[in-house]
């Protein structure tokens, strides 16, 4: 009887239960975006000062009234100033000791030009500015199977 069953199995078609293999390809893309912003506030302060003074005199038919021919003003003591936590110091002339001038030849024409540029704060510059920077990064990924 075993032969009978074997013969029957060989003769009769058998139904298979296999599932067909169908490839399932998938593809796509992914996009990622990020934005960042940077804000920079700058405050720039600049101070320029003269730490001395400048005196000049010129003309014609004049001479120093000082017996020694002295033509420079005397210097006073040093002056100190504090501005926003910064100390400045300089020397200044004693304006009562500015050289005295006299005419050489009385009755003739003469000229006298004196110039004094004092010491101290000369220029103060303040710059306030804001710099805003925006950065956007976009990344796209494409994939497939």
C-alpha cells in the first residue's frame, strides 16, 4: 500500500502554497531645514587727546621782551581728568607766563601772530551698531531600495 500512495502522489498534481516574490522598490526624499540668527551689538568708544600744548609766535619788527630772549610759555602742573573710567593727564601752559613781545623799531610797521593749541580731550567718537546675521541650512537626502 505504500507503493500505492507514492504512485498516487506522483500522478496527481500537487498544489503549492508558495507566494510569488515581487520586488517592492521604494524611493523618496527627505528635506531638513534649519535657520539661526545671530545679533551682535557693538559699542566702540575712541578718545583722542593732546597730552601737551603747542605755542607758536611769528611776525616782523618784534622781539622778546624777556631779558634772556625767552619765547616759550611756562608749564603749569599736570592736569588729570577721568572720563568713563579712563584717566587722562596732560600739561598746560601758564597763560600768565606767555612770552611778552615788544616792537624793535618804534614807528615802523609790525605784525604779531600768536597761536596756542591747548592740551586735553581733542576728539571723542562713539559708534553704536547692531549686526544681524541670518543663516539658513537646507539638507536634502534622496534614497532608494
